[in-house]
């Protein structure tokens, strides 16, 4: 029986490779429930600090999060923010909080990272101040340090490890106060993070992956099959290898850019027999080129579509 670790032996002898890096900008559109002409606009100071802005027009609210990342829209009971759409906007009548997203949008899986949460209504009448404002992410509650303005909250992230000690990527970020709560879905990445950059994985088309890691950090990507909720510790790396069957390399070694991002695009063969297949991917990110220490990422499962 072959050990699933065998392909990892001798990584240090592999040649370095490279891929083009892509930084994803954020734009969003929001349709308000019961929106009115009350003229809701985020402050210019917020635009400068976090690249987030909203303006007023008709019955829609428009925002640009200016953050890297991919994922579903942010939602609450009164609005929906959709990525990738240019917007024009209108205010919302509710005093409930609105959360556009966090900056930075990633951090260590151990938590205890400083983060700014952008949105509005954090100091709205009836919100209750810091004592009644909560930050919740994948594994529970973080700490609200202060409310810097109506448009941003300073907080500290909670731990973001899975049951296998790997990072939980695509973590929701929820801010709640006495007026209600709002969630920016999948807006924070505990790193190392492996993300699907393409909306769908279709045969005969390209598939893009994004990796978030430390600036200029080396990493490798492996693929194969996972045994449900099972991992394997690999000394001396942190976390567990979750790709256990048919393990192979998608790439050997790549280097993240100065912002900690990297992208990789691969073609999917135009083979009808692949339709319905699932493939599991995982990153092993290294602290440096000695490859003597590092950490496993989340498990990413790709379902192949026609």
C-alpha cells in the first residue's frame, strides 16, 4: 500500500514555477426592501479608508467594497449586495446595520487579527453602542474594540480552524446590535486559503484557482479524493492533509505575490465522461523556500458540469 505522503517527499528538489497574479476588485449592487428617498450615502472618509462607497438613486443602493476575494453576495433582511455589478443607489429605511465587508479580508487561522468592518448604521439611533455590538465569524464571536464611525467597526477575529485544524475559508462576517444584524457572506478568508475563481467548472473550459497566503510565500497544490471529514497529519506541517486518495500535484511550487495572492488557470478536458465527477484540491503553503515549515489550506471540492 502506497503512503499518501509519498508525493510530498522531495518537494525541496522541485523547480520553482510562476503564474500571473490577479487582484479581484469588488463592486456591488443592492436592492433595498422598502427603500425610500431618505438619501443614504456613506461618508467620504469611509471611501478613503476602505475603498467602500454608497450613493443614492431610485430604489437601489450601490457600493464598491474595494476588497479582494470571491463569494456569494452579502445579505440582510433589508438589502442584498451582489459582486461584479456597477451600481446606482437609494437609501434603506431601516436603522439595522449594513455590512459590506472586512479589511483586511484575510488573516491567520489562529484568529486574534485586527480587522475593520465596513458598512453603515453602526451608530444609528437605538444601536446600543459598543456594549451591544457583536462580531461573529465562522467559529463564533470575535471582539468589538470600538465603533470608529457610523460606517466602520474595529474588531479582533476569533479562531478560524476546522475540526481538522485547517483554516475555514469563505467565513461569513456578521455584525449585530440592538437594531438587528447583517452578514457579509464568505467575505473573510482564514489563510492559507484555496478559492475557486471561476463561477463554474465546465468541461472544455478553463478553471481558475486563487490562493491567499503570506506575501511572496511559496505553495503547492495537490488534488485527488477526500474521505469524508478525514485528514492525515504530515510532520512538520500545521493542519492535516485531506486529499488522501489518488493524490497528485496540480502544480509543484508557485510563489504568491507581494499582496499574498496568486492565481492559476487550467483547462478542463472536453470529455463527457467527466460530467458529474468531483475532484478535491488542497494547498500546502510554506513559510519560506526552505519548505521546512508550513500549513495546509482548506479542502476545495470542484464539481465538473457539462
